[in-house]
C-alpha cells in the first residue's frame, strides 16, 4: 500500500475531488480546499482497505479502480453488499458517529483512494451546507439500489436476479458502442453469484441463455455487450 498527500501535481491533474458527485457543485477554489485535506493511498488487487470491526477515521473516495464491500456469512461465503467504483465514497456512517466498520472493503483491482479525515469532513459540511444535502442524496440513491437488490434476492426468479444485476452494471459501467452497450464487469462470475445470492454455475448458465437469445454477447470472462436492453429489462 502506498500513501502520499493529494497535494501532489499528479493528483491535482486528476482532480479526483471534482469527479465525486458530492463535490460536483464546488468551484475551483473550493476544490483546491478539499484537495488540501486529502491523503491518497494505493492498494493492489485483493488488498483489504477496511476490515470489518475496525475503526474508520476517514471518508474514503475511490479515485481509480473498484472495491467490493462484503461480509462473511456463517457458512463461510461472501455476501457482497456494494461495488464501489471511481467517484464513489464509503465510510459515511462514521462521519457523525465514531463506530466500527460494518463490512470488509477489498480492492477488486489495483485501486487508488483518497481519504478525508472525519473531523475535516465535518468542518466542510459546516462550512458548505449544500455538501450535507449531496451526501444525503447519494446515500438515498444507494439505499434505493440496495432495496432493489434485496427485492430481487427475495424472489425465487433466478432470471430476474441475473437480469437485474446486468441492468445495474449497464447503468453504472456501460459504454455505448455501435454494437450495443459494453460493460466491463466489475467482478468474476463467482463474485456476481455472491452479490445476488446464486451459485456461479447458475449465473453462467443464465448468462449463456441470454446470449443464445441474442440479448447479450459475452466477450471473455470480464466483458458483456448488451445487444437488446429492452428485452433484458422485460423481467426486471
């Protein structure tokens, strides 16, 4: 794990703060103020960023890469709660109350994060009240996505679960190309299975069926092209 101040020239050029939705309304002077409070760290794929039960002193912002937040079940399986990518943040539950982490956070690929200490972020919220509303807005969006995930997992309709997660990934990671919407999957088939409460074999079988129906096209293990979004959404 590497660590350095975000005041370096390289990180200023990336403007990680400006890419974060909660700072989207900030002007250049305010972004510079935020950047002065940031510490940047680098994690390799598979490294733990946060351990469940550990204390969190900072808000964590994803500058590059992807992170999975998960808990281990009593059966020893991972239960993936969230997938965070560039511009997302976590550790928000500790902004007002100094509580232990409720999940593990692990880098799904080489990942760069920016952290702002809890007290410094609290001061920012006092100085810029609109920041508090942006945080609440993002947390509400996250709650809606979580409710949809829970709803789909509460049904025995396997097709619904697989279609729903592909639509979710398309909306978050999709890139429009002539053939369709291209998704760089944030995790393996097994990871997707853990995310939606299915087995890897079931996920692979259902995705193969979608390909046979010309709704999606699988390109290797980490890329999917959505050929017909309307049909994919029919059972969502």
